[in-house]
C-alpha cells in the first residue's frame, strides 16, 4: 500500500489509489454470513422480548451470541485492516 502525495496541496495523502479499491458489486461470503447472523439474532431477540419464543437454559444466550458474533467480526475485520495498513 503506497502513499501518493499531491504537490501543491500540503498535508493531503491519498492512501488508496484506483487499483487498490475493491469492486463494490456484490457482498462477499463472509459479509453475507455476518449479515445473516445479525438478522437472525435481532429476530430471535425481538421474538423473545415480545414473548413469542421461549428459550430455556443455555439456549437463552443464542440471540445475544449471534449479535456478539456479528459485532465482533466487524471489529476484528477493522483491526486486521488497521494492522495491514500499518504494516504497509
């Protein structure tokens, strides 16, 4: 990952050029999995709060676990991107 400096505009650094950008045409498999986990967790949590579904014992943690999985996966992806950026 290289830095591009534009002369005449001090302080501006462009960290990405056109070749390094990904195409934004479709979701990756990982992004689809995370989205499905987040939606399933929200639906299960809403159903549990409204009294439509009743989870007993350790299964009560399923909605929260799905939401934590989705949130932490995004945090881990952000940390990996930051480390890759710092590594150059």
